[in-house]
C-alpha cells in the first residue's frame, strides 16, 4: 500500500486535517499552516473555486484580458471573474514598503519629477519621477486619474493614488511620499502643484522622465481597460482601481497578489 500525503491546494503544506463537510456532503479540509489557514476540498465541481483558476483570473486581467475574455477562456461565469478580482481589493497597498525599508529616509534624498511640458532641468541628487495619467470609467466624460511617483535610478514606483485631477488627490499622494524624505519636486505648471508645494522645493521642468512615461505606455498596453481606443472599459471605479492596483502591487512592489 502506498500512502500519498494530502497537500493544501493553496500552499502545498501537508499539515492538513479534516474540517467537516460541505452542503453537498463533500469532505472539507483545513490547512494548519500559520501563513495559510485556508479550507479546501479535493475535487471541486465548480471550476471557479480552484486556486489555479483564481490565479489565472488575476494573471489574465494584468495581461490585456477583459472580464468576458477571461470568462470564455476559463469556462467560468463573468460573476466569478468580477468577484475574485474584488476580493483582491483589501490586499492592495498604496506605498512601496519594500523600497522604503531598503532605503530609510535618513539615508536618501528623493526628488520627484513630473513631465508634461517641453522643459528640461538637471539635478545632482538622487531623483524620482512623478506624473499622472488619465483613463475613464463608464464614459470618457468621467475621467479617472492615476497619480504616482517613481524612483529615477531604479524605476520603482514609490506610491500611487487614484482619483480626480484635484488638489485633494495630489495632497493624498504627497502625504504617502513623506516617509521617503523627498526634498524637491519637479512638476509641470498644473495649478495643484503650485498651490500645495513650497516654492523653494518646487521646480517646473522636464528631464529624465522617460521611465515614468514608459510605465504609462506599459500600463496602457498590458491593461486592456486603459487602452485609449478600446471597447473594453471599466463600468465601476472599484474594478478600475483594483486592476491598476493589482498591476502596481505585483510588478512594481513585488507583492504576491
């Protein structure tokens, strides 16, 4: 007789115990791994409950697939796709804590750079780039703006905020950037910057911002709902923000979402 240990479908731990039955009398199991603690059954009749299908839903959303595309390919319902993406919302972070931990504010001086006008500036200090890009939800009159800042040397995103192109949204991003020890801001002449930045720290201009503009192109290429000419667009702000947040958290912050 050969005994094969039962592994958790989520973390592959073998520390698994029986945990009651489902409503249709299938045996449920509980993973006792402290970092997991999830329940599962061996054979799911609903494909949308399989961990690998849940992972593919996220993978496809971040690589140019819309909700209906994903549902057709994985042979699941659109509600399953939407619900699984929504579950990821609480896991998202707006600040790159890994970068912050590796670069304490007492050891770095970051300058934020913003590009939209044809001006050039130079700086001898450690630099970062900052910009905002627009997209829309429902119709093009309802614009949704992504504000974010990246480290100029590495291209890592430091923090991001989604909202309107208003002062309060910029102030939210500015607050998230405080732990990075930013000493100087490079922006365009958009009024929100002039009204809310210290003139001694604020320089209007454009230089060394190719990385953040390239990130905008990457976002519009990889995320279908951000393409400028598309029939795939977000109908609600929650889904719009979650998909963008998932991309930033996975590929910029290095989080397993």
